C-alpha cells in the first residue's frame, strides 16, 4: 500500500487465526525434525540437546552472554578466533532469559531460537500472504520449514532471530510502516553481519518511494498510474482508472481464493481493512508526516550494525575497519565467490567427491535460478534487494564452505516463486509433497548435526 493511505485498527486475534495453519504446520515439521535428531543422536550415543545448544557457534554465544566480550583463541597457524565476530543481540537475549528464569544461558539460547523461529514463520507468512494470498503464505512457511538445513532453525544460533526481524521489517516496508521497519532493521543489524541486507531493502524502498513522488509531482507519473515498480498490478488493475495503485502491494479488494476480502486478510498483528482515497484526494505519500516517518525509518535502519561495527573498531583500536580484521582472523571475507569456486572445482578431481561437486553446482544453480524467477516475476523491490544481498553475501563469502546452506536460510523470498505452485495443488497432494520432503529434511538434518563439522 501507499505510505499509508489507511489507518491501522488492531486485529491481533484475527491475524493470529489467519496465520494459525502456517504456524501449526511449521511446528509439526520442526517437531518431526527434532524427533529424528533425538533418535539418530541416541543411536550414535550423542545427546541431541547438546548438539542444539552447546556446540560450535552456540558455545561462543553462550560465553558472550555469561562473561561478555574479550575471549579469543589463537591457533597454531596464526589465526585468531575472537568472540567479537559474534553480534550481540542473541547473547543479550540469552542473558535476559537466564536473569528472569532458572534456565541456563544455553537453555536461554534454545528458548530464544524456538520462539524466534515461530516469529520468523509468522513473518514469512505475512509477507507471502501480502504478495500472493493466504494459501501461498502457508506454503511459503512450510517450504522454509522443510529446507534441508531447517534444523538450524531450532539451534541456539542467530539465524531464526535474524530471519524473524528481517521478515517483519520487510513486511513493515511493504505496508508503509517506516519507523517500525527501521527499528526492526536496526535490531537485525545487531544480530548478524547480513543485517546489511535488511538495511539495503529499507533504503531501496524509501528511495523508490521518494523518486515516485518526485516523478508524480513533475507530472511524469499520474497518481492513478503509479503502478508498482515491482509489477503487482494485474491487467485488470491497469485498465481500471478508478483504482489507485499502491507502492509495494497489489490491490486486495477483490475476493481472495479462500473467500476473504482484502482488508480481512491481514497476515500480521495490527492490520485492518484498507480504504481507498476518495476521488481527487491528496495521496498519503504527499504529506510531510509520511515523508518524515520514511526518513526516520531509513535513518534508524543502519544504526544497529553501524553501532556494533564502530564499537568493535574502537575496542580493538583498529578504527572503523576493525571488525573486518576480526573476521579475517576467522578467515572470513568476501571474494565474490572465487574461493568457493576453487573449492567446488577441486571436488571434481576424484570420485566420489565429484558427485558432491555436482550436487553443489546444482544447488547453486537452483538458488540463482530462483532469484532470476523472482526478478522475472517482479517481486516487490524490498524483497528483491534483500534476497539479492543475502544470496550474494552467502555465495561470495570466502568463509567455511559447509556453512553456506545455513547462510542462505534467511533468504526466504527465494521460496516465493515455489509457494504459489505448491498452493495450486489439491490439498492431499500438497500435503503428500510436504510430508515426503519434511521426512527427508528431518533425516538429513539429523545426519548433518551428528557430523564432525559445524553447520
């Protein structure tokens, strides 16, 4: 919608009821994954809960929560692993849970992850429902749940927390809640380095809105022809001069596939019926109040990431680039994918590693193809920018290659082309597809976490 051409009326209970099928389906898939992990780990003499809460990155987050920053490990090869590489929001929340409950810091990380994963599922539903409708929203959540690395969503890692903040920030952008979008983007920037993607999405949307306003003011774009740059106007919408287009969403006044009206299909708390501006009325985007909120949201968005990076630079004494030096100690950097390409190429020098190489090539090809489809389908600009930055940072990073699937986990807009296709299937068939994939994902997740390397 426009930067808001409507008022918001609280409708939390209705929004929760609308999202309930997605949340229940998500919980069922995650429960299946945890059962499979428990059975597999038990058979190997390992503790599933320890794998989820007290190994790899989870230990670093827990140590920061308990003792604060300042711990580092110097390796024989000269590398320095510093806890400053880990952003602070998850440790802060772990400390909060431990302070108000008898739970340990590790337990707190698990609780935060579980709750955040549900919030992320709801946010993904809200975005997909907003763009494609309720049934596609449910399918988008289920697709995110059954990803092969979906088990990470239940770990005391920061992926679920980041995805929740990113999804709701993007939803706030799509519905014109600029200050909310900026605050959530700032929190996402305190969670993971890839918070840059959320900031970029907020800024791209804000700049696009300013440019459309400017073009409209100069007479280049008629308010009635301000069709979204993201392509959400249907042929019917374009042919109807009485229908004012919105900035980042298609008009929902038509009856939806599940029989709900547009304003009743809110995917998130606080959304209510949207009303069209009367004939000749000034657009909401022309008001100084909306511009002010948009600017404020854009200014708030980068504060979290910028604040932490500058603090790290001050603490290390290396200035604004000090955080890059910390990451270099972990051999993390961005080389445009050169190191990853060499890693994949090396797998084709022997058999059966060549089969794994083929799988990696196919996986990267699928990710690139999905993003190309998103562009071709003209998804809303904020989603394209966010997914593009997340994908580029994940595939172009020179970090530990086994973590790349996990780094792609927050790129949920890549699933939006698949969600409507799954939604078009009859319910028994779509349930069968999701069930089979969920089972395979649960088994793979159990196998993966019981391996020797970190996810």
